[in-house]
C-alpha cells in the first residue's frame, strides 16, 4: 500500500476548470476513487460525469467532506486563489491536501504554513506533480500514468518532470514503484523531502528510495542528515543543476544558489557522506537503482507485486 | 524581479524609513538643479540592477569586454574606486562641477557598468541617484527575507555593515544576528527596539532604529517582497539613523495584485531575448554560452537536460522551461527564439508530458520546421502523455529530425550533431 495514499483514499477535487476536469478524468480512468468536487458556481450543475463515473460537486469543502467523507484533496485552483483553497481544506480538517498550482505568491505560503501548524492536515506542494501509488491505482496529481508500475521503490522529488524521467528509467529497468511524491519546487512547501523519507523508512512496502533534488535551498542537506541518522534503506540520489551558472534563476523559484550550501556539489557531498548512492547523470538513475537493489538482494522482477 | 535603489528609497520614504536627501536624475539640467539644492558634498550612484556595482567600472561600451576580463582576472588591481582614477558605480564628489564630472560618464549613452556579475557586455545605466553625503559614525546591516525551510520571514542584522554579509558570516558568524519573525505578530516597533539594543545602537537612537526596522518590515509585506536589504544603514554623527543603501526584490508570482509591478519594472536592465520569451508567454528562458539550443518542459528536467548535455561534452546555448504546453503555436514561438540565436548550432527538444501533451508539442515542432525553415540539426526526445501519437506525428510529417526514446541517447545525438555542424542535418535517427 505504501505511504500517504491507499485503497481507502477518497479523493476530493477542488477547481473543476478545463485542466482540473482533464486531469480528474485521467485519474478516474486510472482507477482512483473520486468522491466529490468543489467548485463554487460550477457550470456543469451539481454532478460531474465521466463515462460510468459520477461524483457530486459542492460549493464548499466543508460540505463536500461532511457529505462524502473525502479524506484527501487535490487542488487545481489557479494561483491567485490557491492559498485560499488550501486554507479552506485546513479549516475543513482534510487530512491530506495536495496542491498542484504553480505560481503561488510566497507571502501566501507563509500564511498557509502558519495555518498548518497544529492543524489536522498535511500538505504536499504547491508547484508539484502530486502523488501516485501504482499498486492501489491512486493518482492524485498530473502524472502520465503509463510510465508507472507497481513495485518496491519509493520516489521523492522537487521537480515534477524529473519524477516522470526517473520513473520511466526505473520501469524500463524492471523496477516498480511503491509511491511517488513530488514535493514541489517553491521556496515554501508543505512536507519536504526529509519528511517523505521518514515515511518511506517506516513503510513495509518500500525497500529503497530515489531522491531527486536540485540546486538552491537547504532541503537536501536536511534529507542527508535524516538519511545519516535514521535511514536503513538504500537511497539513490540525483541533484539537478550541477552545470547551472551560479546566480542565475532556473525557473523554480526555489532554485537560487545561496552561497556554497545551495550548490549541487555541496548537496552531493552531504548526501554521499550520509551513505546515499549518487547518480551523477540524470540518465543513469534507473540503472543505478537496479544495481543497488540487486546488491541488497531486494530486486523484484516485474509482476512480483500484486495489484491491490 | 529587482527594482532600482532609487525606487526602493522612494518606497522606504513613503513607509517612514529615513533616507538621505536626493533623488534620481537623467539629464544634466536636472542634475544641476538637484546639486544646488542638496550640495555641495554628494554621492553619485549609477542605477543598475546588477550586483557588485561599487567595485564595478563605468566604461565605454567598446571597452566593456576588456574591463570585464581584467575584473575577473585581477579584481584588486582593476576594481572601481569611490574616488580616484578608476570610476566605480558609486562616486564621491564635492561641488556642482565635480559632481557633474562624475554624472556625465554615467549617463552617456555609450556607457556601460561592468561588474563581476554583469558578464562581458556590462549593463546600461538607467539613471543616476545623487544624494547628500552622510557623516557616518557606524555602519550596520539589516535585511528581511523569506526563510523557505521554516516557512516564515527571517530578519538578519549585524553591527558589521557596509561589507558583504556573506563575508561577515564567514569571518565572524557571531556578529550576524538572525531573528525569525512570527508572521501573525509581524515585526512591531518594540521588537525593533529590542533588535536595535542587541546591535549596540546607542540609547538615544534606539526608538528611531526600532521604528525603522518595523517600517522596513512593512515594506516587505506591502510589496510582496522576497528581499528587503539595507547595507548599510548608518548611525550618523548627529545620532540619527539613515538607510543609505536599499535593495528590494519582489515576488514575480505576486505581480497579479501589484499591477504587474509595471511601476517599478525597468526592461532596459533585462536581457532582450528573455523579455521576448516572456512576451511570447513561452515560460522561463535564460541565455547561456554554449551552442545547443534547448526546449524542455519543467525546470528540473531542463536543468537535468543541461547536465546530461555537459556530461556528454556538449554546451547548452540556453535554459528554457516551456512549462505546460497545450498549444502548438507556443512551441513555434519557443523555437523562433532558439533559431534566432546565432550561437545555436543544434536544437534539442526534450519533452516529458504530464500536464503537457506531447502530440501537441510534436505538431508544434512540425509547424516550426516548416514555418521557420529551420536549418540546424534537430534532435527530439518525446515521452509521457500521448507519446505514441506524438511520435507518429513526427514520423508522418517527413521532417528531418533525429529521435531517441531515452534521455542519455538523445543527449548524445544532440552533442554529436553540434560537434559535426550542419552536415548531418538531413539524417534521420
């Protein structure tokens, strides 16, 4: 079953614009249980239909939760309203909130982080691809479903497209995934890599983890400290941006080189010292993991993990 | 986005932060009028967004490249001065005529400011800030920024101002105070006074310093800033506090509620190609030094693509994250910018569709090849959402393109094409 999601996940989608509708159709096709939509003034009336699937649409999260017992929210609301949507989910005590939205102002995220303190909610994102768990066919995000395969390797990444890249390599190398989590590329996010690693460490369905970081911030150092202190499962790591020119911003607001600690070299060194296996090339993440699993006697040929 | 020092000081002033008398000028008559009003002893400061201004040099455009090389090779011997022969971006002057002598080369249309951060072309100078000199008793450092890891604002302050705070942090970390801010409480004046006291500011100036810190925090909030920095603020010999420098960086993501920050934006300080990319709405573009033009979706994959090219011995000509592409004309616009870059010898398109659909990207590539008459070798790697359709579109179009399914193979093809030039442009992978 692995972390964060399972086959009892009851998904609520907030933001049924064009993109939200496209994405939720793909999640329904993948097999995800979607129980409610929230979209004030939804033009489609009070239900959303896709093939044989149907779920009710409510104007507020609190109403949706009380009527459907939704326990996970996916937010596709555009940036100006995204923080408001997250706050609404925290107020409604939704246990797991995933926010896909890119471009949320950082001051809004300061308010969100304050509201998360002491709340009953956990947040993944924003500016992330979401979470996918192949064994329970649960897709809470924007992933291309075809590249994923059930298995025993967890993936955690700041970048969305690098989740797909790494997973594609894993799948080609005959390695399935337990859960894949994109934590998001912004300066302020909900759970960081370190928190996800802790979840994988205590998850019986995960035998090893791919960690994908990038230049900027100190999150990889925090992850390295956790690996050194508590992680017994093997970790294969790649840090993007080793060749980025210093001082230039590379799209992710979080990816600004701050002094020495933000550089790829500093992060690679911290992770190496913590015992992680470094894949220097982003094209070798899959083959490196295959070697690590075989050495640890944890390689499971495809099909060995049952579908839930 | 950064704003100019003079703009930061206008915002400071409107928020009750004391700044020196003076203002920005762009022509000689304005300068003369201002100098008569605030003279005779003044500071003349070139207004540019680039860092390293004081130690940078104001030079003629045709000397920019040479001076940049000297600055990189031997900063001690070639860096700009505040007084003396080598004109830096910040100059002291006494009297109207002396001040105009500093003003003229800065405002000359042919001038550039070159610093270790500007690159060999330097940057144009947008305006000149002329201010009264202050009698400085002590220099301090103050900044507010976002601490991502803790998700709250962080104030950094030091009694060792007027120099690089990174340097102070290296040599004397205990001199750097870090004050996390509770976002609910904000940073009221009493917290400011307590910080002023820890900095050793004399009792008589503590109230003014406390107010200044509280007001700088309000600037941070009101502007949706990612950084507000004053290095230095000073205690004058008259015993008052004064922000004699000012830097404000704003959060582009908050532009929607600040009228796009148009009031503060200066496009002359930005790379023209980067502006073109923004106006065409094709995501995030940064010009680099190599010859492989890259079109990638996602910042992480874009960086990883550059990493892979370099591991194979290639050099990217740019970073381009086209974001989520669900319209083929955006692919054409992205490729137009890449093709118009004279450095580009090969084009590498690497798209892993999630939200983006790669069949639409493929249609855009075909349109671009036909519309733009692309002559450079083209390497395309598609994967993810609707990949089968995408590959079919490319194949059926008959355009000259090399393809590979995996990142490493595709990067190798791109590097090989860049190294062997145009001769291979008709080969099909």
